[in-house]
């Protein structure tokens, strides 16, 4: 079914505005008493320990995480893709979905677009829709890991690193086009992830590939507006299985340094080899003023793109411990771009994103409970046991009523998943969009 302009606004009212104004308040009433009891108990306990609870609540309220446009449909594997009914089939519908998440959680106030999958046909209409839904345009992502329909050159053997100057120029121009599109929407950031690398030893000259990439990035950087950031995302393997040009944070950092002050490293949690100490990477990048953005997800083996916090919640907490420390002690870093980068085959994508948003907030809340001053004393005294007690004491605190408080005070749902289900949002989307829609870009 194709929507007229008027039609799409009526969906917006149905899905977003109406949910927020009428239903959430009603649903919240059902569990309000329970929430107040739990929150008062926790707030009392935390206050006695010397925490400033209202300060923690306001810090949590400020955390807004960008939803990636590509996570709103079911993801695929190299073996297949199982559609989830009622997926958004255009940019307007993707924004509507983010609007649903924002209404329910009040922590999804941004979207991260992927070009060319999300090129607006009417910029003013898209900006107006995003404004109405209280959604900002976070980093825009370029795509040189696929050949586009009318492309002259192929990226089969790399894009920015390619030995062919014509291929590199095409890839550079694409990134400049993405900046231009983002600029029209009010975005201030470009994310570059390259699939470039090699599948077999000897296929590439490592030095040539790296140097070409640096030169190409410098060309893109020259087209970056003054108030923009460029984020360079690394990944150790896949789709190339022997070597990746920007394989780790060291390569990303070197390239960012080679470009200039507006270039930073982006950490995607799934882009590390098993058992990497990601929190330490985060910490050192902050020390050097080069941490620019985050892609949240979780993984068991590789780049699994699973729900945030579903596999290694303690590691996520430790990462947030470093982020909290860095935000307080490393002003040399810019404001971070907080983004989710996840997708998979088996869950309702919106329910999955609600779970991810909650996991991010939960880890952040727990990290805010760490007494940094007390930890510093324990570290100076080499009191290893005390250090662990401080971290794990914060981690073991049940902060869910704190998150409820944050949502309640900003107009969100006490339980976003329950609200999503009670309001039959997926059924409504299927009714509006049809059963077999397929999200663009996947
Ligand atoms: Mn990513």
C-alpha cells in the first residue's frame, strides 16, 4: 500500500501522538503504586549512601540514543532473512517507528540514517516529521560496501583503499554526497565504516591499502563542514576474512590523527576479537581525546549485532564506568554520538530496540552509582578487594525503578515493552502497512 502525504500524517497521529497523549498515562496508572514503592525504597537507600538521586535521574534523562534506520526491519544472515510483518518500507515509516520508540522510552530522540538507503525525497517534509516526533538526525552513514545500481566502478576489491584511482574517487564522492544530504537534515556527523580488506594472504599490499585509505579519508575530511565530526569505525574481519584495512582502534586512531581535529574513532561493541578488553580501549581513546561515537550491540562470538546487554551485561557496565569517568575527566573529547547498531532475525525489531535502550540506560545508571572518589582511594591503597566491592556493589543494585522514574517524568511508559504490547502497535503497523513489507536497505 502506498501512502499519500496526508495518509502518512494520519498514521503518525495514530501511532505516535495518540499513544503519548492518551494511552501511556492510562497504562502507567496501573503500575504507578508499585513503581512509587520501589523507587522510594531505592532512592532512600541511595540517599543514605550519599548519592544525589535527582542528579542521577537528570543525567539519565539527558542520554538520548540514536536508532539506526537499518534496525527497524528484521535483519538477515548470509543464509536468509525472515521478514517481520509491518516493517517500514520508506524513510517516513522508519521515522514513525523511531517516534514510537521515543514516545514509549523517551530515550530514542535521534535517528542514524544510511545513505543511499534513506535519501529523502522531500527534505522539508522529513524535517517537519522528525521535529513533530522530537527526533534529531544523528550521524549519517556512507555505504561503499555494496555496488549501487548505476555505479560505474565496483567496490568488489575495496573502495577508499582500492588500487584504482577511479574507484577511490567514486567512493570519496559518495561520502561527500552523504555529507551534503546530512547537512540538509541538520546532521553534524559522518560515520565511515569500510568493508575494505582482503580474503587471502598476498591479495593486498597492506601498506598501499592503508595509505590509499588515509589519502581518501583526507579528501573526504576536506569536504567536512567546520561544525561536523567524522567518525572512523573499525572492525577486525568480515566481509573480508583475512585482513581488514581499518581492523582495530589503533588503525582508526592513526587515520583520525592523520585527518585532523574533527576526526575521531567510533567504537562498535561487536567489532572486536573475542575477549578484547573494550573498556580499556574506550578509556585510552578518551585520554587521547579521540573517542567520537559508539555503536551499541552485544555478541557471543563475533559481530553478532544482538540486543544490547543480552550476553555480557557486566562488560557493558564496565564500559559505562569508563565512559562516566571520561565524561567527567576528559573534556578533550567531543560530546559522544550514542548509537545502536543491531539487527537480527527473530524478534520484533521495535521490541528488541526497546530492550537495547533499557540495557544502555541500566548500565549507565549503575555506572553512575560507582563512588569514583572512594574507588580512587582504594586504587591508591592497592586495596584490590575493595575496588572490586565498589564496582560490584554498584552493578548489583537493582536500578529499574530509577529508569521508570526517568521515563515517567519525561512522559514515557513505566514499562515500554508492556505498553507496546498492550497497545497492539505491531498489529496496527501491519494493518497500516501490510503484512509483507520489507524494510529498505536490508
Ligand atoms: Mn557499527
